C-alpha cells in the first residue's frame, strides 16, 4: 500500500496491497446487506483498526462520518488524550496516525480506498471521503485483519536473534521519502549505555506527580471488571499474584508518592526496567527535524506499518517512552545513539519468546459517530 503524505494537499490511499504472509481464516462479513457499502466497510474497518496501539492504551481517536454527505473527519478525542506532559501530544498524534494507517489499509483492501486531506483544524486532524472504488482483495483483507488482531505490545524478554541486513533494509524502506528517519542499534555498547540511561531516568515515570497520577488512572487492578481502555499489571510484569497487585495498588498510589520515594520504590522499578532494556537485543528510534503535527501523524502511519512488519516476522516491540517524554532524557538518548535529531519514538525490539496479551478495547460504536448535520464536506471542497 502507498499513501501520498507530502505537500498538505489531498491524499489518496492507493494500491500495493498488504500481502505479507499466507492467508489465514477471518470472517469477512458481507457488505451487500446495506445500501451504503462504504459505510458498512468503514464500520468493519473501525472494528478491526481499534486494536491499534496507543500510550497507556488510551485510544485517543475519534471518527465522524456523515453518510448523507459521504464524508468524514478524524479527530483526537480530547476526553481520552493524555495531557500531563507536553510531549504526550506527540504520542497522541502518532497513535492516531497508526489507527488511521490500519483503517485506510483495510478499506483499500476492501476495494473502497479513501481520499483524505490533512487540515489540523481546531476540531479535527483531517477530512476524508470515499475515493473511486477498486476491485477488492479479500485475501489481503483477511491477512491484514489477522495481523492487526495478533499484534500486542510485548514487554517480556526476547530471543537473542540479531536483525539481518535484509530485515534492516525492509524496515528502512518504510520511511523512504518521508520526513522521519529510522535508526537501529543493537551492539553491546549500545545496550549497556541505553540501560544506564534508563536506570538514571526511568524513575521520572513515578516522580513527576502529575504524570504518575494520570498513568495510575489507567491501571486496571481487577481483570474481572469490564473496561474499555487502560492496562493490567500483567501487561507490565507478566503474571502477578493477588498480593503483588494489592501491594502495587497501595504502595504506588499517587497520594503516597512521598512514602514510595522514601522507600526508593521508583528507583527499584527503574532498575527493573533498565535490566529488561539491557537485554535488547535491538533498539529503534524515529527522529524528525520538523515536529509538525502533520509529520508526527505521518510518522505514526509508518510506525503502524513497521509494527505489523515485525509482527509478521514473529517479532515484538516494547516502547521505552520515558526516554522520549522528558527533555533531558531525550537529549541524552539522542547523544548516546548519535541520532540526527531528538527521537519522537524509541523502543527495544526482537524475536518473541512469548506473545503479548490483548488489552481492553473501546467498542467501534464509541469511536465511529455521526457528526452534526452539515459539519463536514468532502476533501477538495472549500470546507473549514
């Protein structure tokens, strides 16, 4: 698949299908049950694309589609967006980019590509409308849907398999012709220095009270209680006992942050993360010289492709967000890896030893809604 990303004009998602591993069974519901084929396909695509990754699994995307006007808008849902740190706006834009990449790719495979225009107005990021239909590729759709459904953030240990040159070039090619650059490191010196950097700065996740208060709100301590966002402790630590859950819930409560700091619990957690980071076996960083909202969104789209490529290989990705969320850590990371610019995304990645687990998800009905009448116009019109 190819998306035209430059220039700020109208974009059309075109062919070059996602066909990156053999077809697997996936139930493709018929689209002829409704008169509006595109609206039905859009609903299906949202139901799959909602599994896209996002910081704290906050899922900050909102989609409005006017079936009568046959146009829609993608926005950041500010009720869900993280905002405790200024840097989190970058992550919200990239998260929405991943979601839109999956959405547009699914529609492309369904033979119903999108025409869209970046706008970044006060209420939305872009507008979109159905482009000229094409022949659907149902096998590619099944493959892509399966791949998106199987992708989970994997924070456990990886196998020591090194990335080979062909794989490295395949990942680099994803960012050709874009404003973002991809850097990959995995030598012993890099692992040692990145681990040291993590040990120095990872406690910031807890010591910044406003940021930790927001993070704590997304921790779900009861797996039996239904929820549509956030994460459970096993997503961070693997299987944990009820006693550990209770200890963490109390000891790391934001109201007890001074006590936790006095007991050096944040430093202990930082050391644990540093030990995991030291295992690597590889790291990747995405950098932008121009961190405009459009470039961050486009970088998120390419990151979405990269994540699915790794998933196809049987590899996982573990974002180390603390090193890009805080200015000093970010500068040190750029210097440590000799990056061309401060990174907007950093992660360890490698061959999976165990698969990640599914996280809670919003329903498609909470994501896809109808806007007020007359709110949107198709891309290409003189709309606000």
